[in-house]
C-alpha cells in the first residue's frame, strides 16, 4: 500500500482585485502586501503637535506621538535619539513640529508608524504668519462681519460655559454672574483649554450646547497664557464651529492684549472672564435702581400733565361763554327776532302790492268782457244754427233769430232788413285798454330796505 501524498498548497490570488469569498487572502498575506506597498512610498514631511515624548529608554530610538491640530487623529513616530540630541532645543510635549519620515507598517500587528529621519520645530513667527493668513481668508469670507453679530439676550434663562477643568476662569464667571443675578443657571462643559485635545473638545462642547434649546448664550473662556497656549483658539476648525453656531457666543480668552481669531468671529468679545459675566447677565441692583428712577420720572411726568390739564380746564371754565351759557343764545335770538320782523314787513308789502295788481287786472277783465257790453244795452244776434249775425244779408225776411241780452234771450222773427248806408261811418269801437301784468323782480335785502 502506497503512502498518502501531501496536500498541494492552494494558490493564492496575486492581486487584491482577484480575491473572492472562495479564494481570500489570509491576514498575514494582507499585512505583507500592505507593508510592501507602504515601503515603496517616498519619505514625506508631516506637521503636527507633539503630545507624548519618550526619550528615556534603553533603545537608541525616541518614541513620540504626533497629533493633528484640527481633528483627533495621531500617529506614532520613532526617531534616533542622536537626532534629538543634535538639536539646539529639542522639542517637548505641546510643540508644533514638522518631521521628515518614511511610513512603515508593522506587519505582525498591522500598526502604522513613521520612522523620522529629521525633526524641526515650527517657530512662533511661522505660526503667527499662518494665523494672519487664516485671518485674511476668514475675513474675505465675511465671518468677521458686523452684520453677522447676534445680540445677547437681556436675561438668559441658562448660560452655557465652556472652560478648563477646575480653572480660575470658571470661578470668575460663576461668582460674578451670580453676584449680579443670583437666579442665573449655568450649563458647564469642562474641556482641555490647551494642547492637542483642546480643539476637538471645545468644538464638541460648543456643538452640544448649541443643540440644547435651554441654552440662550454660550461663553468660551480660559485664563491668560503664552501665545503657544492660546494657539488652539485661532484654529480654523474651532473658529468655523463657532461661526456656524446658532446660539450667541461670547469669547473671553486670555487678557486684554490677547486676540485669538475666536474673538473676531464671536458675537461679543470680552477682555476677561469677569467681563464676560458682566456682559451676559444684568446687575439686579442696577436694574432695580433703573426701575426706581424710571418710576420717579414717570410719576413726575404724570403729575405735570395733570397739573397742565387742570390749569387748562380752569381757564376754560372761567370764560364768559361757560359762566353765562345763554349769552351766545341771547345775542343770536335778537338777530333772529330782527330778521323775522323785517321778513314779515317785506311779506306784507309784497302781499299788498300783489292785491292792488290783482284788483287792476280784474277791473280790466271786466271792462273787456262781452257781458259788460251786453249790460250797456247791446245784444248779440245769432241764427238758429248759432252763427253770429253781422250782416242783414245773412238772414231772410221771416227768419227766426235769437238775441242774447245781458239777462236772458229773445226769439225774434225778421220782418225786414235794411242795408247799411254807404255814407254812414262805422261806429267806432272803443279802444281796448292794455292789460299790464306786473311781475316783481327779486331784490336784495339792502334794496328792500
């Protein structure tokens, strides 16, 4: 019986894109591939802040942790001790440095680190120049514009406070604010106010307080310190986080001479933590004094107004029209009586003139009336058909005619007719007296008088 053959080793995919669930890479192979890939990278200059440094060990290497100043991310760095000893001033924890290092992956643990060949501290002048450049960029974006500043509430229900742990700045704000307004409430967030953890912790605290609907205003404060200690408050990430907040922010960083970029983007800048407390809450004693003074001024104004109105009322009551109210009526009553008298006289004159005119018209009508002619002895002859007889030729002998008299009528029979004599002149007709109709034209009151 032949011996069993050893298993043939399974072939692994050559590239990551060739792997599958049925043909995967083992962890050791992935680490080896990553290590080979990273080893082909060129050395790179990296900037960060030293947060841990261990140069006292038996090895020839010093170990340090380099943290990003904007986000909470760090890398381990190894550097020969002789390189640090050759520097005039070796860097310490908290310093900003740039290192020239080559990335390395420790395949056994899968951890990435940097093998530094040289290190250089970032000078203060260079840091300040970067801050000045950032200031120009943020100003061009309008983050420092006055129209973006929001007014502080007169009496905040709750004040958010971002400060250091057990810091004197915290006591300054709390003591002074409660001395001015004992009922004020605080929502406190203690954070790192310098070093590598400062920026992420302050940004997180501002975001948390800004999301709290009970908080009406946020104070970000810390005491004085060196320029390097205050650098986190000029960090771009922190400044933009403050600009994006919807709650008004008061910046109280350092002393009067300190001017981090947070002061420029904040809604209110306070020179000290004590000044911030005074800006945020009103002084209860001062407000009560203002109220008392306002009440005194209001009382004086009301009294002066009452006295002025009382004087005006007394003056009005002393006028003759109010002391003897009928004086105005009496004066107008005499005028009305005079007008009535004059109107009555004009009316009587008009009636008398119209009566005389009517009598004359009646007399004229009577004189011209046919009845008056008949009353003088004349008669009007007319045929049986009613035709008025003006010529004897209109009727024949023996015809019956009617004679209309002043009183009554006669029925006559024509016995004979004689024509009018040619020489005889017709009886003159008495001339008619013209009837004059007088229409009075309207006249003014002055003409009637």
